[in-house]
C-alpha cells in the first residue's frame, strides 16, 4: 500500500511506493512552471526586439499584446515544418522517367550529406523510397560556412508540363503605398516546405545518398512550377487583403496602413488569422513591426517614397571592374533593377552594353567604359526618392528625344513642387538615329506613353515636350507605316499638350542627350564633317556649357539640324557673340584649327579625317 507524507520542502503531499522511491511530483511541477515562465519571458523579449524602436511606449505595449495573442503564428512545434491543407503541388510529367546518375563527391561531402539527410528524415521532410526516378545532389557552400544540400532537377523539369501563374512586379506593388504611414515586414517560415507534394508525385523527387534512396514529402526547391504553386497559395491565403493593406511576393509579406496605429494593429490581426487558419508560420527573426521605413524587395519603402535599399547599393559600390562579358552582364543585371532611379541609365550604360555585343571574347575596357562604370555607381548612391503615385491627382509626362536616345519622366504636382515617380530611357537604334527631328520627338512621345501606360491610360494627363512634332504628325493627310501606327497609339490617350523650350526641359533632355557614352560613332574613314562643325559651333555659343553641367560635364556631338533649332537669335543676343567671331576663334584654336583646315581642303585627307573622328570622342568642354 502507498503512504502519504508531508515534506518540509514543499508542505505538499507526496507518494511513497512499496519500493521506497520518493516521487517529488510537486517539486517537479514547480520546476516545470518556472521553466515555462522563463521561456515565455524569453519569447516576449524576442517579440519586443522586433518592434520598431521609434514607437512610443504605449504603441509598443499594444503591438506586443497583439503579437502575444498570435504567438503560435511564430512558433514551430519542435522545429518540424508544418504543411498547409489548402493546396498540394503536382508534377505533371506524364509517363516519362527522369533518371540521372549521382555525382561523385568527396568523403567529407558524403558525410555532410548523410547528416543533412538524417535531419530531414526526423523532420518528416523526406522519406525512404524505391523510386525509378533519381536526381543527383549537389553540396553548395554558403557564405556563413555551412553546407547546403541541393537537388539538380533539370532532367525532371525538362519533362514537366509548365504551370503558369502571374507574379506581381515590384513597381506594381509599390504603387499602392501612397497613403502608407506604418509598415510591417513579415517573412514566411519554410516557404516551399509548407506545401505538401501530391501523393503520386513524391517518388519523382527521389535522390540517392550512399546507395540509399529518398524522396521529398513536400515541395522542394528547384522544381520548375514551385514559384507558381506557392504564389497561388499566397493569393489564396491573403485573398481580400492583397493591395488593400498587404503586399505579397512569394514568402515576403508587407503590411501597410495609413496614419492610424489602431488600424495597423487590426490589419496585422487579419493577416495572423489567415496564417493560423492555413497552418503557416512566420520567421520571427526576419520580421519588423510598426516601422516608418522598411526594406522590401531590394527597395527601402518609407513615408516619403521609394529608394534603393542602401545595403544593395553598397554591394554595387564594392563591385570590382568587370573582366569578362559574364561579369559585365552581371553588373548590368544588378544595376538595371534600379534603373527607374537613374534619369539617364540607358545612355550612361551604353558603353557597357556595347561590350556584351562586341565579337572579341575578352573585354576591351576603355575610358568610356570606366566612366560608365563609375557613373552608374555614383548615380545609384545619390538616387532620388521617388514618390508613390497618387491616383486622385493628375499625372505629368515629360518627353524628349535626340539621335542618341529617348527620355521620359512621370511626375505629379505636390505641395513641395513637382516630384518624380519614375524615370525611363533607352538608346536609339541605328535606324532610329536616322529619323528626322520631328519623327524622333514623336518616337519619344510614343516611348513615354508605352512605359507609363498603366498610369495614364483612361485618365487625362499633361504631356510636356519641347517640339511641336505632334501637331506636324496630326496634319499628315494620309499617314502610312510607322506614322500611322503612332497616330493610332496617340488616339488611345487623353492628354493636354504643353510645349516647353529645350533649355527648360533639363531633366528629360538629359535622359536622351547624354554625350559620348551613347553617341553613334562614324565608321573608320568616314568623318562626319557636319557633326564636328555643329559641335564646335554649339560649344562656342555657350549652350554646350549648360548641357555639360546637367550631364556631369560630359560634352556631346549633335547634328547641324539640331544646332539650328536650338541656337536662336534671342540666345545669340544674350551671349553677345557674332557668328564671325566664332568662325575666327575656331580657326585660331589649337584643336579646332586643324579641323577647319581639313574642311577647307578640297578632297580632304583620309588619315586626318580618321584621327579627327577618333579624338573627337575624347574631347571635353572645360568651363
């Protein structure tokens, strides 16, 4: 029989069995309770650390209470991935089988692969299999020093029927933040592993480690249709929240609210409820709650507007000079992601784009490439803050074009003046460079409307240009070819045209007229006399000095037709310089003199002409 006694330590009843063993159950319970309290306190501290430090004490307390109420959304049971009941991933491969022999690995890699496999087995992520499929594993070293096991699923993807699901663009999502004041960034835990595989398709993900075969129970990384399936899941979970107070891109979620903290708490509660119902979790160490600005998709979203993420820009600044075409493409790919922040990106990057197209395998790096490389880094470092579009206010589109390229800016009027929303620019093709001034300006307008179509379509806006090309285009009685197509495009939009002198169009003008970097050069032995004379004339007249300041003191070459359009009698009177004075100064100038002599020599000299064209690319106008 069992006897009950009182112990002085606890003053509670304990049980002594026939074997004499004293069961201190009450004391054990106390230790358990104490352990739970310590865990809870530690978790509350973790939550508090993720709340923005700039919030006042009352708001921090309110946010902490909300997070504590939904703490299960941030906790995983013993680190085992949870799967959602809302969706399964299917691999549509028909009757085909994808089998690739395992790759050979070093003993150290095999040992690491075995360790990872054992952990995945315990977590229920994989199971042993006898499948006819096989994908080789690849051990990838991470920057942290850890090793990650990946599957080479190219053979399986090749026989899988593609599944398409639209992914939103970053710009499309950021356009919804005009009224945002509070931001919360959330990151889903396990992501793809939260989606179970269809039962009949698990065997298709088989892989081998030391003659033992395994297969995934959940959607693994590398499957061709995994992004589409996960996007479908996210849209299903956050239906009714998307673009109202939540932006979702795969496993990244941004919650935003206007200047009402209570409303922001409500929005977060709606997101947490949906995650709980879907059996999904957030990764607490990567979450930020109630901030004034927040990094999202490589950008820094704030109350003021949008700018590049400083951490990403710092990575660009530290890039070394590319030494191969592959490295040049990597640089352009990274920089192009932020091209909307750089007013003249297309023209600046022209020498680098040319490197990717040249026939030589190596990189022929010259002064133009070095300047473009440094200019891209400097421009991104000092990138402007782009405002979010306000859909209740009219838009302004500024355009300009030259034989170098096309430029456009989307703006809106605010209390602090006109602010940019986005920049766009591109280089002209060799064919487009031969267009007349009127056609080029029309092309610039068409390009701008195509780029900003989603903003201005179906609403009245102001179109600002420095040339009456649209009037000339509308007067054509029987337009054909590209002019007819341009007219058809213009008919889709409702705009009020506003003409502005070129010298007042500095921003858009700089987009299209960056000198040297994007200039189309004559072929060897084909000196373009008219371009050289026009460039010298404009330089002496002084207007090139103004353009030089707008484009980081880089000179450009323009056609004689442009020079005649831009240099007006009014400007000549303001400068107080006569054409005769300019001509005399050209003949006496150390550099211009030989050029004038060549132009006045019948027949010319081909050697001199080649030298002139070559060195004209490296001439700069000094103040």
